[in-house]
C-alpha cells in the first residue's frame, strides 16, 4: 500500500522575535499605514518593514524549506468593532501573476480574530479561526477567503499584509 499527498493546506503562524537592536518598531509601521491610508498613496519603504519581511522569509526558508519572494504589501487600519469583507488575494482571472501566500502581521493588535475559509475535498465551506495579536504573523494560501474581525472596543488595530510568491 502507498500513500501520496497531492495537496496540502498549510497555515504558518508565530511570534516575530527579533534580536536585540533589530526590533520591529510598531510606531513606524502604524504611522506608515496611517499616512498612506489618509493620503491614499503607497507607503514608502522603511527599514522596519524590511526587517519584518526578511524575518518571515528567512525563518520559513530555514524551518520549512519555503522559498518565498514578496509581491505586494499594504497596511490596513481597523476601527473598534470593525470587520472586513471577505477577502481573497488570488485573482482568478490572472492566476499566473497571483500570489501563492498571504501573510498578516499584527501591529499593536489586540483582540483580533482571523477567520480563514477552506475546502477539505467534498467537505466544502470549512473555516478556521485564529487570533492575531501584537508581534504575531499568520500566513496561509492566497486562494483562501478570509476576513478580519477587530473585536476590541477602544483602539485602532493595524495589520500589515504581505503577499508572497512560492519559488
């Protein structure tokens, strides 16, 4: 008897633990998101974002042998009790240029829940909920629908989104 896995839905998550002196400054990331949201421009490059991106890419390459290249990045600001519409980063009309993975990073995030929808063969419409807090990331296939629920009642939550192509 033999078994061959033809497909897999992997979800990667964890804390971003930077070495001393190279910490990710949440103020710089949230300020960049705030400014780009209100000026409706692309956020400028900054070293803090670059450290975050390199941490995720290198740790997934070393631990899981994933070779990733980032495609796009943007940040989103969520008001208290705000929920996103269902999101999916894959463009079904342009699969060649669509990302393979989407990564969400919590910036000063508190009481945020990410709900990811997936299919398990004939069991359609399954979902998985995972909390996202400050300094944590969640990465999953970009063809999955997901939505973000900001359940806290007082402060803004900032989430950095990065899409990756698998090489």
